[in-house]
């Protein structure tokens, strides 16, 4: 199998890890890393034997695949250039600033028959992968994603920074259109929303209550799902998946027993799995787990929540 020529655009906090993963894969050749900060680009490039560039345009038509890890405002422009040049693109979340920009990237990827994958990393958490495909759709979902303040991600609201992870997972689980959104939130440390709660009502009847905060004193990433005959808890942080469901026996006359199954997953490398999945999709021509359409759906819902917050 021919090695894919890969590049990483943006070598900030997350970009340098993207470069590390590509460099570790036997079917990939990390040819270049790009950053407007020449020193940052050189530091990452020298570590992995790649070229360091301050502009990405010279790579157009010269690489097979790229990770785009630049500020969200640049996602559309950079991704569009690479997609039009025939390169496969893994773009960090959120996919773009606007839904129109997302639609444009999806159309370009389809026209050029290349992969467009969106970096919703939590989808590759082993506890989430352990959910599998359930026959029963959820009736109610509750999620909490809380973290202490980090100045690194303060160019967007907490909805687009943290809540969008849970929005993406919930949309995939429910697989129904959102009918109504109620939301509340406030800015505390930044000029944008730092803590928010949204209630999503789906056409299927499912209701999701989603809370995100980047000003908490502790880290917590949990989701709870209620289905007709089961209750499931996902602890993203500790990679624990707990399933409670009714069994064939009775614990009281006429009341079924409750069976509990807990799975604790090893501390895997979600980013490596995400990039390996991207590479496998390129080789096989299969659709990515988090396609451009999935990224667009998550963005559209996050923007609708943001609009409800700013009424």
C-alpha cells in the first residue's frame, strides 16, 4: 500500500499531536507542518523529520491528506483550498463558522470525491464506541461537560467549544430532527457565554438536557440515557460505560429484576484512533464516522442554541 503524503496545518496545542500521530503511522509520511509562527512549525517539523512552512499554498496538489488545526475562522478557507486540490481533509471541530460554509465544503468534497472528516474526538472515546448500535432509541438524555477555565479555547463560546461534543453524540444517538430548543447561559470570565444549558426536544419525542461549563472547579464529562427498558451511563473522562436493563426474572411480584453491566476501558489514544480511521476511510473509500454532514448537523444545532441564548 502506497504511503499517504500527509501534512498538518496549524501546530498549536492540538496540531502538534496530529503531527505526532501521522508520523507514527506506517502507511503515512508526514511531509510538512505549517504554522504562521515559524519557530513553532520548525520545532514540530524537526521532531518528525518533516518540512516546516509558514504558508500552506505550496502544498496544494502535493499532499494526499491534511489535518486542519487552525482557528475556526480559517477552517473554510484552508479546507476549501485543499479539497479543491484533491486532498482528503480532517478538519477540527466545529467544521466552520457558518452552516453555509459547511455546505460549501461538503459540496466540494463530494464533487472531488475526497474524504471530509470532522474532528469530533469524543466519538472515538472507547466508552462511546462501546455503546454500539442500540435497537431502542433514547427517550431522555442528560449530559454534563464541565471543566476549569482554559484560556486556550476562548475564541468561541462554551457551546462551540465544549457543548458541541455532546450535541454531536446526542444527534447521532437520537437520529431525529430537533423540533424545539430552550436555552439559558451567561458570560462570566470572557465576553462570550461561559456556562450554558440547553433543552432539545426532538420530533421523535426524545428530550435532551445538555449542560456545559468552562468555569467549573472540577472536570466532569458524563452522559446518561434512558430507554424503554434500559438506563445507560457514560463517563467519558474515566472511560466507564454502565448499562442497567430489565432481566427475565422478578425482584418483586410483577416487577422485573434489574441487571447491571459495567465496562471499564483502557486509557486509549482517541486522537490516534481518529486519524487511523481517517486514513482507513481514504484507503477504503468508506464514509467517516464523523462526516462533513455530521459536523454540519452539530454546528447547525450549536448555532441554534447560541441564538436561543442571545435572545
